[in-house]
C-alpha cells in the first residue's frame, strides 16, 4: 500500500511515517500543503493522511484537488479540533474518514488499512496461487501449509503479484507500489528482492519473468 502523509509538524509526520513503514506500507511525507498537493498530483496513492491546518496551502484545498483528480485515492483527514462542525466540513469536501489529534497509532493503522481496501478493486481476503496462500490482514504467507518468513518488501511484492490476478506487473509498478519516493528507479532493488523471494518460495517456481515486461504469477 502506498501512503502519503501531509503534516506540518515534522516530528509527528516522521513518527507516523516510521510506524506505517514498520507495518509494511510504502510511505512518502510532505510538510506543507503545496508539497503535499504536488506529490498527490504526480503519484498514485492508495491513502493520503492529510492534516487540515497546513501552511502554504490549506488542507481543505488540497483535499478538493485530490478528490477532483482521483476517484481511487482515499483521504483520511487529521485535525486538532474535535468539533462536530469541523468533521462535517471535512467529510462534506470529500474526505473518506476523519481522525482528531491526539490519536492512538493502532487506530490510525486500522483506519488506513480499511481505506486502502476501498481504494483498489476488491480482492479476495486470502490470495492464492496453487499451494501458496497470502493473508494480507494477518500478514502471513504459507506454502503447502508451511509458514514462510518474508521481509516487508518481499511480502509487498508477492501481494502485488497475486492481487494482479495473473496479469504482468512491471518492475516500475512494483517499485511504485511497494517502495517509496526515496527508492532509486535505476537500482537493481526489485531484481534483488525478486531473487530472494523466489528462493524463499522454493520449488517449483511460481513467479515467471516476462522478458521486457515484468513479472507474473499464474493464478489457478
């Protein structure tokens, strides 16, 4: 899941980003409304965590631009005000959810995951290919009933491939969906991650390389 955090309190923004990355999400950060708007307009995010009171460009204006530009990106508004009127204003502008500060981090994660499920076409709760099973909610992978220990990036790559339903996924798309803006598009990071993932999945191999296009997993 690709997430953008737009929050002008840098320590809070960085703390949120660290926590979400630990949950296996690819996270970008913006510290003002203009930067957040620019990133939201150039990258496809599943969820944007958007502070309402932002410098340079108000969060309401950023929200309006996101809603008009995308029908798949979900927006979770953050605010220091617990007033009903503020929540109604944000939701009426198109926010998908609202959370007041201070908040419990596990609740933030749960809300982001719920919004993330709404941002993409519905997929099965458990993804399968032959004897391989991946449970996104439990963050588990098994093959022939045996649990596999995958890194967050390996899990993310496998989840994207399985969710593609047999379609080819390019290295560029994997880089966009699993990593964040700090990833170098000219590195071999996807290829190296694919090598370690294939080794952990074992034989017979289930990830095919489509020369010149990307990777695919044949779905039964």
